C-alpha cells in the first residue's frame, strides 16, 4: 500500500446543512498529482441522477444554460484559495439548490491513478432563527451616572428542523467597531471579551438566561468605557458529519444606547498665590447628576511635585461619609453644600508652597442597608505659591584699615542700612567673599571666606580655614547691624576685591529659620604697589692655590633690595665630577645655616671628618665656609644657595626670594700613581654546594709607592641577571682598617672576604646555591699617604664584572632519594611475601570433603 499513490480530490464530508438565503462555501482540494502546480477544477450539480455543469476554472463555456444567469451575476462563483484548492460560493442559497455537488479535476498526470472527482450532499433548511430586543421597535436610550448598574435583555429562538445550537454574544460599539463583552457559546460556556475578563471574574459583568428564551446582560459599577451602543449577536450552529461545529447563520439586533455621566472631582480655583501669614482657601467640587441619596468621602493631599504618586503625597485632612473630620490645629475642612468641600489653611508658611489635590469617593445605599462605593476620583493638582514678606534693606562695605605694605593689618566693616518692613522674626547673617584681581579680562569666580548660619554658626571656606584657626583672620559682629573682617597680617596673596552678602532669615511656625533674601554690597579693593625682590650672592675664594690636606675657605656676600628687614639662610652645595660613584646625580648638599643661625649638616657622610666642615655668619650679609684636611675626592664646584626671609604674621618668617652664587672650583694637580682593578676566578662555573673563589686584583702604574703608604676600601657587588639590567646587591665590604661587613643573606650559603696580599682581595662563597649566580664585581677606594703623613682618598674604581654560573649536580641530587626508595621497596616486598605465606599456611587452610557419588552405567538399547 505504501507504493499505491495517486491523485486525491477532497470535499467536506456531508451532508452540509445550510439555511435558505445564506451564503454557502464548499471547498475542494487536490493532492498527490503530477504536472503543473496550479490545478483546474470543474463543479457539477445533481438533484437526483444526472449532473448539470455549474462552473469551471479553465473553461468559460463549461457552464450549462440553467446556471449561466446566476454565474454571470456573481451569485455563483469560484474563489481560488491556493494552486490546489478552490471554493464554490453560492449566494442566497435556495431549496432548489439542495442536492449533490461534484468537484472534478482534469488529469495532468502521466498515468491515471487515484480519484479525479469527489461529491458532497448539501441540505437546505428553512430559516427558523428569530432575534428580538425590547417591545419598542427602536432601541432604547439609557442615561446613567458613573457607578450605576443596568440590565439589557434580548430574546433568541430557533424552529429549525435540524438539531441546532445558539451562540449569543453581547457587544458594544466603540467608535466604528463592535467589541465583544460576554458570550454564551453554542457549547454552553461563558466567554468574556478580551477587555472584560477581570470584570467578569469580579462579578461586575454577568449573562443570565431567563424565561421565553431571553438572555440578560447585567453590568455593575458602570464607568465611562461602558457608554455606547449595545447589540445582541446570535449565531446558529450545527454539528457536521465529521463531528465539527459549523456556523450556518448569524443575526443581530441593537438593544440600547447607554450614556454614562462621568463623576469629576475638581478644585474650583487654579494656581493660587498667597502671602506668608495669610490663610489659604481651596474648594473641592464633585460634579455628578445623581439625584438620589449618596454620601461623599473626601481626602486632601499635599505634594512637593505634581508628578508625585498618591503614596508619596502627604495627607492633610480626611472626612468619611459620615462627615467626621480628622483633627488638625491649623487646617480645617468644611462642608459648603451638597457637592462642595472647603479646605482652610491658616497662617500659611513658605513650607506650604506646593501642589494640593483632593480625592473623593461617592457611596450609595443598598437595599440591605449597607453602603456601596460606586466611584472614586482624584482632582488635578493645584499649584500654591506662598510669597514671603521680604524685608527691605541695603548693605554698605567700607575699609577702616587698609594696608600700605605687606604684613600690615586690614579691617573691613559690613553694615546694614535703611532697614524697613522688618519684624521680630527676622534675623541677619553675613557671608564674606574674595575675588582675585587679574590684569586680563578673564572671569574670576569669587571664593567664599566664611558664612554664618541662621544660628550665627561660622562656617569657614577653604581659603581662610587654616589662617582663621591660627588667629590670622578674625570674623566678628561689632554691633546688631555691623559685621567685621580683620586680617592681622596682610600678604600679597590677599590683594584683591572683597565684598559681603547680608542674608535675611525668617522664622517659621516650627521655629525653624528659612533664608528669605540676600543683598550684596559693592566690592572694596585691597591693593598696594610692590616692587620685585632682588637678591645678589657673590662667592669669593680666600686662598687662590692650595694642595690636598690643606684647608679650603670661601665667603658668600649677600645684597638685597625691596625686602623689609631681611634675614638669610645659606646652603653650601658641591657639584662633583660625573666619575664620582658616591653621588651619581652630581650635586651634594653639604651644610646649611637657617635664618635663625642654626647650623645643620645635610648630606655630609664622611664619618671620619664630621667636624671637617664649618659654616659661620661673619656679618649680617656675609657668611664663611671652611673645609679642613681636604681630600682629592672633594674636587668640584662649590656654590652658596641663599634664601631671603622677611618677617611674617605671628612672629613667623616668610620666604621672599632665592639666589645662587658663582661657582668656586677645587682642583688638585697630582702626579701620584694610577690604580686599576680587575676581577679573576679560576673556575667561574661551579656546581651547587661547591666553593667559589673570586679575586679582586689592584695594579698600579706610574709612581711606585710603598705598601705601607697605600690602603684600600673594597666592596663586592652582585647583579642577579645576565644583562646587568637589575640593581646591584652589596655582598660584603672590607675597609682599610681590616673590618669586614657582610650584608644580610636569605640562603644557606655563606661569604668570607679577606686580604691575601697588599694588592689582592679574595671573596669566597661557601656552599653555593642557585641564587648565587650573576655578575660579580668589586669597587675599590684607594687611600694614599702624602709626604706630610695625611691620608688622601682617591676616586672609586670599579672592576669589570665576571659572571658566576651555578649548576646542579644531578647524580648527587638523586643519589640518596634513589637509595632510600630502593630500600623501602625491598622491605615492603619482603614483608608482603611473609604476610602471604603466613596467611596461606595457618589462616586460609580448609579440609575439603568430597561427597561420594553413585556411578551407574546406562543400559544399552539392545538389552532393553
């Protein structure tokens, strides 16, 4: 059967029951065919035996004479729904159209297989459905108030000879379209419309059946969306031969036109502006056309923003439907008439500015004596602005003391004048501002110096905070109308424009203070002409020529202009040659003397010559520097760095200007020996745990010296990298007195440093580890004794580094672990064998008793 394919023509399973005068559509489709995708169809009709041709999709001459007029007028036509399906449409079907309809498809297949036509029986019944509304011919009109209830009725009955079911739907016309409210389906189920599901669940929308085939729609809690035209739509359904439901006709009747009068809640006044201390009156009106008994429930709200929700707003007063008003001291609520309620706020304050709105609910009595809330509305917010009683006054600023020079005092007085319309509830505070003066047209914002709160608490700005805490700036209130600003010692940074702002504060009902007005004064300029400070420093070398070991002496003479009673601080610096390893930056701070004549050693680190440098004040503008027992390493350029100080406020000194002297050079002409240093190792590649020997060898050229006339400071360094791109690490050092100093080490290896000859120094690394690798070098500082017996320090000499490589001895590293592992494996194996032997010998031995089996031989067939 899987290979028996062929054309299949399908029509609905009959009989098809249709109502006279309605439109009938009979579909026909074809499948499993060959040829073009678009197929043609022929329709024929038979009342008893012979078929009469009705219409065709491809042959215009196919229609018989009996049907040409109906086909020409469009009462019978074919409507193609796809390439392989069409629908036969018969409008205004009549009892004569009852019979068999055959759908045929011309063959386009290569072989004839399957069926090429199909028939369906159509049964035409009389129209027995009648739908009606009220007894009046036209629909009735209802005018209701919001929250009311209403009921609408329609009747529907059918006298069809077939077993049909009715589907009743109540609809409302919204605009030009009808929307479903609630339906009683042909299957006996209630089905609410998309917009009425919640109201149906709440019981506000119901559909009840009554006597005489009536269907009643009940609507409770009517709202504005329930206004419009209502109709009753009834359709008749029958179950087909395939057990599916088919709608055979549909009728409707308009029942009523409903108008809903909306209940609005409005505030009679729009935006309101009242003066502080006055009373505020607002009336809430409920607009409704109800003539019966009802009670209103009212609540007044206040919010700071018109966009606030009801939960964010503040409840002012409320009145229930029994006219009981919540208590309030300054706010009252009165019932003016049937639909009006007045809110009265006494003694308004600035804090009462905002948005007011009312919420009203209408309650009606029910038959059982209870009350039912039919509608609830919220009015639009009304803006209320409370204007303050601003006092009228002027502000005048003058300078009672102005500076003519730096560090002179400055005093400004801010006065309140022409005060009018002030009350006992007004308080004045001051704010001081500073604005820097610029020569250009740039806009400079003012800086806050200090401000006062309503309780006269002083708040300092960033510019004046530290100086006010030190007592340099004083803010005070001299009188009721006068505020003062005093700068004890005015500096050049204080030059600029000053102005004050007087703020008026009003006291409110809750005893809080609110700023009501600000008035600024004209600015006062604080300025005095100044000249630039000048400072000249001259350094003089007292001895034009000297040799190493002698005393170096120079003086620094200072002269200044435009500085009031100056004092000087002096710093002696030395610029060493770039070859000096002790100071790679070039400049060294040696000794200083401050403006109070206190001497301090700066970067002088020669412990053997702690008292070798002296700086003293010869005159008020002259200073002398001495350096005893000069060394060759002291060669360089020496300068005097002088700072001029002028007296500041509070006994402090203020830096005025800096000056730098001409350089004085110290240069030694020597013809002594030349020292060279090199590093040597017989075995730079070693294994871990071995001893590494490194030699630092010093050689001399030129003039020869006795071993007792020269000594050396030796320091060993290591760089833990191949490319010398890391900081060197000090390993150990040996000074010329033979004292060895070692740095702290993290590993287990150890160091030793010793002098093995007058010009050779050996560094030993005992028990080398892998972190001892790297570039190693020594730095040697020669000391030479002169003919006068004074030891002179020569420049440091750095040797070329040598790389020390540390390898791991694989055999020694794994020898002991292998021996231990083999021994443990042997012991464990022997122990396992012993345990197995003992277990099999004594623990697991069992006697096996063999059961005796009876042996019988089979008897041969011949013997049987």
